[in-house]
């Protein structure tokens, strides 16, 4: 049986109790969720709480997601809201972002398209670039990346530079075709 690739398919399979679908959702959207939490200024522990909170919200709303194909955007938005709640709790009065406000719909669509293009392009890269760039998005340090990728620490930086250059080239090619 083929592995579901479409986010809506993955969501349905996960709702039906398919652990592999959950794992695929996590590997596909987890790095972006971590990046969103870290951009909100959270430390690693609080970012982990925000990401975990977003996965919990998904579990709670699994059968009520209006646009299953947009589960990635839903998870990113939910992670941002969880992160901002944590940041507000830890620093009352400092953060004045309204977590209930909706972004400009046109900007949200463009951002989602850009993000989809980026992560699709990353997933098309060969190893070790694919995994390395996913780890970069989680703000993992070079030593941890080296251990995770099974490579010497001194090669992580140069490999990251080569992988980012490959990614830039692929995205530039895609942009000229469109």
C-alpha cells in the first residue's frame, strides 16, 4: 500500500489511528513549527511546550479541521498562538501582539505558498541536505546536527553552505519558470 503524501490524506489516516501518518505529519510540519516557536523568542524548553501544545490542539480538533489540506498552515498558526501565550505568560506587559487577530488574508496566502514551495524544494533535495536543512530550521546547534547526521562537527558549516546554495539555485530556477 502506498504511503499517503497529501496533508489531507495524512490527517485522515492519523485520525484513524495510523501512527505512520502521525510520524509523517510530524516530520513534514515539525521543523516549521519549531521555527515558528523560536521566531516568537522562546527558549528551547518553551518552544517545545508551544509545539507540543499545537500537536495537542490538533489532536483535540482532529475531526473539525475545516481545510484538512491546510493542516500545515493550521499547525503553524496554532504554534504561533501557543508560543505567544507562553511569551505573554512569562513576560506580562512586554508582548503586545494580539494572538486572536487574523493576518491579512492575501499576505497569509502568499506566505503559505512561499512556505510550501520552500519545504517542497527542501524535501526534493538529496541527503544529507534534506535532513540538515530541516535541522537548521529547528535551530539545532552544529554539534547536535553532526551527531544526528553522523558527520564530523567541522563539516556541518561547509555542508550547510553548500546545501543552502543548492536550495537557492533550485528556488531561483522555479521562480524563473513561473
